[in-house]
C-alpha cells in the first residue's frame, strides 16, 4: 500500500481517518491493476447461457476499466427477449456492461447532535460505496443476414446473441474483450515451448531444403497459366517495393513517374500523370494576380495576398530595466538560410478521374514532392518518401495536394551577415500572422545597419538560423533612440505550440534595452560566442514587442485575373504558395454565365457541362477564417495552367530487356472510367531493328471489375521469332474530349 494512516495512543477518533484508510487501499489496488494487469477495458466472468427458449442468463463477473474494477451482483442476471424477437428474419443482441460508482446499503444510524447531553437522532445514510458493473442488452436491426448493433464507446460487449422468431438461437462470447488470466498465458507459453522442442530442429534445416529446391528448379512442375499468375502478382510486389523492373522477366508500371515511359519516342503523344492520360490539345499558362489593385478587401505585401487587416500589438516581453551592448560579444559571419512558403496544388476538371494507383504515392517509392510542387525550380528531395508533410486528396474531378508545413526548405534563400548576434525566443500560444516587431535602442552608433530575422527554434531550445522564416534589414536612419523602433516584416505565419526567436545581428556598436529574466518566463535570451554556439542567459531578456495582423472580417472574397484559353477550357491546374492555418479555408470560384461556382462543388457544375466549353473564366479567391487568423496566397510564387485534352493518346514504354529470348509475351492493362460507347483502346509490341516493327496481339480478352466497372484487358502476343527486347505501344481514343478515360496500370511478362 502506497499510503497509510498513522494512529497514535490516546488519539481521538476522526471518521475521515477510517474512510481514508479505505481510499488509500483502493488507490493502491487501482494502480496495481492499471500498471500490472491491464490499462484497457476488459471483463472476466459474465458467462452467458441460454436458460429458457427466449431467455438468457449472465453469470456474475467483473469489469476492468482504466485500473478500476467493477463487480456485478452476486446472483446471475437474466434477460427475456419475448417482446423483442424478430418477426421473420433474425436479430443480433449485444450483451453489454459498463461501470458505475454509487453509494448503497442505506440504513439508519444514530448521529450525536449534543455532546454534553449525549443526545442523538437517527439518520438514514449509505454505508457502502460500490463500483457496480451494470448489464443490459442492445438490439440490432432485423434482417435475413443481420449485423451486430453499434455499441457506444462507453460500453463493453460481452456476448452476441442471435435471435430468431422462435427464441434464442446461438450465443457467442466476445473473447477479444476478455481479460486473459496469468494461467492462460502460462498455458500458451507451454504450447510455444513444446512447439519449439518438436519443430525447432526442422525449422533450422529449412535453409538447406530451400537450396535443394532451387537446384531442382521448378521447370515442368507447374503449368503456364499458374506461372503467368505468379509472375503477374510478383510484378505488382516489385513495383510496390521499388525493385528494379529489369531484374526479372516481369514488370508493372503504375505511371506515377516517367521512369518507365519513353516520352521522346516519335510515336509518343501522352500525358503521364497517375496513369496514361490524354495529352493537352491546347494549353495556356499565367501567374495569379489580383484583378483590382485597389480592392479594399485585399492587402498585398511583396506578392503575398491577404484579406485586409490592421496592425495590432500582441506580445511584450516586459518593462525595461537595463541595457545591453550588442558589440560586447564576438564578431562572426552567419549564413542565414530562409525557408519559403510551401505550396498547394489544385487540379480541377472532367479529365481528373481518380486513379487506383494514386495510393502508391504513400509507399515512399516515388518523389511526390518534386512531381507536385515544382514551379520551375530544380531542387533535390533528400528523401523521395518524404510524405510526412504532403497530404493527398483525390476526389472525383478535383485533386488537391497540400504541403502541410507553412514553410519548407525545398526552396531557400541564403543571406550572409557579419557582426555580433543576439536572440530572444518565445513560445507561440496561438496561430497568427506576425506583421512587425518592436525593439528599443538605448544607444546608437553613428552608422551601421542591423539584420533582424524570425527563426524557428530547435528541439533543444536554440535559435536555428538555418531555418529562418523572415528577414529584413533595419537601416541606421530608421532606428529611434530611447523609443520603440517598429520594424515592419513581410507578414509571417507563426504556428501555435512552436517556439520562435527574434535574431538581431549587427556589426555596429548599438545598445538595446533588456528586461528582468523573471518577467518574461516563456522565453530565453541568447548570445553567440565565437560563432560556434548560442549561450542562454536566465537573468535578462531582450525588450521586444510583437505585432500581429488583425483582419477586418472573417470572410473575404478577392477577385483575381480571369482565366483564358482560345477554344475553351476543360481543366485548371493551379500551383501556388499558400498558408492555410487550422480552422481556416482558402477556396477558388469560377463564374459561368452569371453564377459563381466553387471548384469543390463538382456536383453543382463542371467545365464542359451542357456541352459548352467556356473560353473565359472569371476567377476569385474566397478566404475564410477569423479576425485573428486567415489564410494567405503567394501571388509571386504561383502559376495556373488551363487546358483541354486531346481525343487520343499514345504511350511507349522504355525498352524491356529479357534475361532470355521469348516468343510468348503477355500485356495486361487496366482502363478506368472506360465507356465502350465513346472509348477504344489497343496495344502493340514494338520489336525489330530500331523497334520499327509493330506486332499486333494474337488474341485479346477482357475482364470487367465488378467493383468499379474498370476494364482489365489481356493482350497475348505469340511471336514467330524469339525476342530479347521489346517496347509496348498503347493507344487510347475517345470520340469527345469531354469524356476521357485513362490507363491505371500496365503489367507484362514473358513466358
């Protein structure tokens, strides 16, 4: 027991001491159960049996939940289903238990009301505090093949009872919710030990047996159909696990990148984008820009578009108590690496049909970051599977890819500054946009500017100048003496729960005001020694004031330049730097006729609807949030492509080289959103010198997937002469560019 009451000789009785005795024992037992038995919700006992035609009986039991033990009554609990039996089909009833604490055993007891006269009077009070495991049933819906009812999270299912019109049919205990005993674990361990004794030696010799099988080979042991199925399944596993596709005589292509596509082939006329798709018949590109530069609802700073806002003081570190000479520390050269606003990509149109292969972005084998968010730059992604910051949303006719971190290091700006460096950190309590910082100079040198930066703080609490998110230069003529100098910044998003630092670097002999360390407990003052590391000072903090953006309204609609494409627009591909904090949204709307349609509302309108292909689309952005925080759109880092698809596509694979010559090639392709009324598809092999010979298939068979209606077509090529190299030519056609389809994947193998 963790605590106990100490009684002393001749001490007076206090009823609370006796209650605390039990509380201490109860708490200790709860900890033993929670730490040593189970911290989950489990039950023991509660054996459920059929006691009559329409009745069940549940034996006493106990419920373990969060370290507490609840017990049912000492007698069996029964339930009669006579009024709840199904009429014609079946029902499933769930026997559930839940814990409840209550005071019971109410009895009269004498209570002393006058100590001198010893007068007492009776009162009825509860004498027992119980943890009771209650029992009840929850009835499911009647059906020929019923399902168990949904049980709320606060209840634990003990057994499932199948009811028929004649009464109780079967009873099944829910063993997953039972608490296993130590004896049961002992029995299982004994079985494992017995298995190891009897089979362990045989398992150790499996390596020899496998080697013998490899020597014997499998030629002639299976028929060609079985081998074909095995090779097809192996090709899928290869692609999922990043195995080089030329390693064996089978391949699978999910068209998530161009590694297996020969786009420079003269026959190639294709768009490889999560499948083989129709290329653009016409396209246009432009940057996003505001339609009216005087729009009262908008604020633009260095290309960053916000809803209109005013500046408001948000945080001050304390009251000035002294001064600090920045030049008192060592002079060094610092490489300030500034991250940039991350991007979002929205693709909208009839041609953006969800492909089953999009799930493979999450396997970590494909560089989705470079594929989705590149805006003309060439940058390296250290980890192609860097999916932690990238979220995918693939819906019918609209795809959204978002890099969830507000600032990323895929595109950076490096600025080298020389001087002495100080910094002040703080904990950011809420999402906000930082618009300016205030700093107080107590002495100023005759000349010399200062570099101010907002940096992220490392996990161990030091300012990280390799992860700056804002920088500016404060000129000497803009510094105020013995007054607050407000330094405007490019509005910078600060995330709730993170730590940031204001870093000041200058080569001049400027002095700044400081506050007592005990006033600003959420931050730490740092200075740099020998340019090697930052040293914290717990006795003072830099005087600073942070200013936030206070937005004028919670919703703002800002008109952007319209989208144009001669001949009409059927698809929109928009890439832009965006910050969309939690609790806010940034969406886009297009105007058709006199009606504005949100791109997310694909059920209300889609480009080309009614047979009309608009050549001009007014565009606007809708910002939703609050006066405290809103999303932002980086117009300077944006591009929007408008296009319409062609009515045919041709795809040529990279050269397939087999380990041995073959005369039997099989190609399987999956056509998704395929409608034979409008669509056709074909496949040929390219062989011979320069791969100039086109070989048609000997036979073609089609399987229609019953789940989504996709066509999986198998092309059989029985060649007259064996080949060791070939390419696959795929052609898809549509009678109208308003009804397109794509090839989801391609598998091929040689026998």
